[in-house]
C-alpha cells in the first residue's frame, strides 16, 4: 500500500486530538477521590500564612517597666515632733528578741532594715518583728560595701533581699544601703529600678556597732537628736539593748515621739 505523505498541519491536528483523548482516558480511569484531590491541589496556594491569636491579658513585653532613680532621705520633717529609731538587722537572734522585748516595754515602734541572708537563716524573726507593730526594710542580701560593687552586683544585693522579704514578710517599703551613709547615683538608680522610690539613710549615728557600752550610745543619740531625726542603731549588740530605755527617755524629754519610718516620711 502506498503511504501518502502528511502535511505539517495534518500532523499538528492529529497530535492535538491524541493528547485530548489521552487526558480524557486518564481522567476516566481515576476514581472520584483522586479527582477531588487533584482539584484541591490545583487551587492550593504555594505558600500559606497562619496567624495565631495572642491570648488576651498577657503583656506585650517581658521587659521590666523603667523606673526613675530613688531619692535619698536623711531625716524627716524638722518642723514636726517625730523621730524614727532604725536598726540594721542581723546578729544573735537572742539579742534581737531582747531588743524587741525592750522596745515593747517602752511602747516604741521601730524599723528594722534586715540583711536578707540573715533573715533566711532565721525566718521566724520576720513574724516576731512584725508582731510587735514594727516594720521591716531592705538592707541588702549579704551586707557588702556597696560602693565597691558594680551595677550588676548591687542589683543582686538589693533584689536578693527583696525576694526574701517578699517570701517571709510580704515585702518592705524602704531600702537602706550597706557600707555607706550617702548613697551613690549608682545605688539610687539600682534601688529605683528594684522598686524602692526612697533610700533611707540617717542623721544620728552613735556607732553602737563598735560596742562602746550603753552609756556612750545613749549619750551620742541624745546629742544628735532633732525633730525628724532618723537614728541608726544595730540589733545583736548588748550595749544597744541596754541603752534603749535611756534613748527613749531622752526622746520623750524633748517632747518628741518615736514612730516607724513610714509614719515619719508620710
């Protein structure tokens, strides 16, 4: 048989018809499920973006809120009639209990700036101090000379004691730095960042930590007393305990009234 030559147009027509028939045949061979899947794939976007809703009530950032530096206070109002007896809290718990008994007999509320590590070692002291109507404050965690430390170490000292006070006493309103009478700008900034707007220093220092005896301690306090004075004393010293009645007598002889720090500064 003689084969007639195909024109180019004829070959193109044949191939187009064959391709159409083959596609139809393959579609007929597939089941309905496979055809549905193919259709779904045909319209699926190449990339997808999933938005997860943020739970309500959560902060947008975990960074702490910025706080201004604390201000230093050395005394209360000079035109009032109040003074505050403050104590650096550490030392023999038995002497602390004797001190609490002595101020209790005199009906004098005090403010105890505790060393955090000491309070951790004697956690029962928090409740005993508060039960007498006294108040607690922050006096660093280990009682270092803060002026020799960098910012990170100062932060740890302040926040370490703050955590102990929070756990054992519900917190404390004021901070007193250790190893200095006038807080530096670095200490004021760290105290403010830790949530203490006021750093409490003092204007009367009888240096009772040197154990000069009850009489010198009482005489030095009496010599420095003014309205608004903040007196710096220490727990854990027998001479200080013995000096309490004489100190209170000197305060009242001048018509002054001993109050906690928060009352003096309010």
